[in-house]
């Protein structure tokens, strides 16, 4: 515990770390506030839709048993709701453990996340359970919107699905653990990699099943986050030696 407190004291004593933490908070506020300014009338002309067939297939095949349907609906909704929060909290915690070098690990995440959000704002891809907001019949059962409508209170980008920031940040978490594990006890950070990859796997299933994302949204997350994370880490390693 003393080591953890000492690391956080170092982290908060470094202005760049504090600045990046404030940027992270600002991005979260921007993300949450988007529900009020990224409305259907604002994005209608740029709105894009993909095929919901994977969601239709999962809902048709997996919602035949009433008891199992209730369990599956509950688990996938909880994962959708909490996965993002858990991921962000753990990543901030991991970066803080690096003391005065926290910025080195937070910067790649922020740049990846910022790039993803910019793409979402410029090219809104409307997820299946939002089709009716654009005058189109819903092609699936909007499970979360029907059964857990209040969860929309924490859903900022209602009409922007590609890339998925949820999955992207989970990939970022796995990469963080990989790079930290190169200079720290490898088995601890290998467990972190496995955790984030498993969380991402279950998350992918849950959001396709619920109609919260298309498969292409998830693919785009990997395409955006992974190269940026590795690229920024490589640049920092080459040009900014560890102090």
C-alpha cells in the first residue's frame, strides 16, 4: 500500500500527468454531453447504417427459452453498462501506478480515444437499436431500450457507433499491460492482458446481441486503437527515454 501511495504522489507531482488526467475528464464530459448535441436532426444527412443480420440471428437463436432469455438479457445489459466504467477506472489506476511516468502510458490511450471520438462525430454510424430515430423500422428487438431504458442516462454517443470506444479502450488496457510487463513482473501484467481480452470478447458478444453495435464497429475499434497505441509507445520508447 505504501508503494502505491508513493507512486500516486509522484504521479500527481508531475504537471503533465495532472494535465492528462484533466484531459481525460474533459473527454468523458464531452462524450456524455454528446447526447444533447449529436441528435438525429444534427446527424441525419450523414447517418450511415449497416446490416443488422448478426444481431437478428443471435436474438432469434438465443431467445427461445424464457428463463435463459431473462438471464442472458440481464448479463449482457450489465456488461454493456459497466464494462466502460470498469475499463476506464482500471486504466487510470494502472497509469497512476507508474508514478512520474504515468503520462507515458496515458498519452497513447488518450490519442487513440480522441481519434476514435473524432471519427464518430464526423461519420455517424447508427446502431441497430436506434434505427427508429431516423424514420426506419427497427429490424431487431431493442432489448436494452425496452427493458432498461434508464441505462441511457450514461450513454453519451447515442447515434455514433463506429468505432466502439468501449472495445477500443479494452484493447488499450491489454496493450498497456503488455508494455508495462516488459519492465515489470511479467506474470502480473499477463493476467491483466488476459482480463482485458476476455472482457473484450464477452463485450463483443453482448453488444451485438443487444443491437448496440455492428460487427464493423468492433473491427474499427481494433483498427484504430491498436496501431495508434503501439505506434505512440514505439515513438516514446525511441525518442523519450525513461527518466
